[in-house]
C-alpha cells in the first residue's frame, strides 16, 4: 500500500517565510495513493448512512466529491462569497490572522440530514469549525469530519472539540 505521508511534499517558506506548505499534488498524481487516501477517508463512515459530504473550496472539493461518490452520498460545496447563485446562507468567521466568509446554498441540505465534513488540511481549526456552524444553520446533523492532513501543533483538534469524531489520515 502507498505510504500517504511519503506522497505529501513539505515546501518550506511557502507561501511566506516560516510556513511549511503541505503539497498534495504528488498524492493526487499517484493513482494507487489517491485511491488508498479515498479508501481511508471513507472507512470511518461506512454504515453511517451519510446523506451528504460537505467540503470547503478549493482543495477540499477534490477529496469531498470523490468521497461522496464512494459513500453513495451527495456533495455540497461551501464556497467563498459570490461564487454560488442565491439564495445562500453566509457565515463570517475568524482565522488566526484574518476574517473570512463561507457560503452554502440555502437549499443544499435539509433538517436532519446526516453529513460529514471533509477538508485537505486541519491547521488551527477555524475553517472546519465554521463549516460545522454553517451546515448546522440549515438544520443538518454533522456526524463528524475527516481531513487528509492534520498539523497537530496548531491546535485544530482541540478547537474542533469532542462532540463529533475527527479523523485525520496523516499527522505532520
């Protein structure tokens, strides 16, 4: 089986000095590695009757859409403002050094639908927590979340909390 960690390239000082960017393009370019990644993302959710997989633009879409297909679920994109046709529900949230916004179509989910959240990287947890809050505004039931990479030193798991499971494939 492909070693997922070996397929994720560390790029120091990108996009700015002091940051180590985790490049997933080698993982995406490796068919057995990408397939293994999707298998592992799907494993925790087998048997949960997931209705939808919600993912944040842009790299989260890659994993979210493929995972939705594997789980027999719908795919719901969460986007930056102005990218989805109305009506939308918008949520402003705080990141470590900035403020951002996410939008979801107001009719994307129904009350009680069982959803999971997927993203490529969990860093400080701000985006994932905001995603949970935004999906919750539509009345959907968040079962938990999966990420490909967790940057454990940045505290995202603690910010996520223990209410729902959080699965990470690779810890960096």
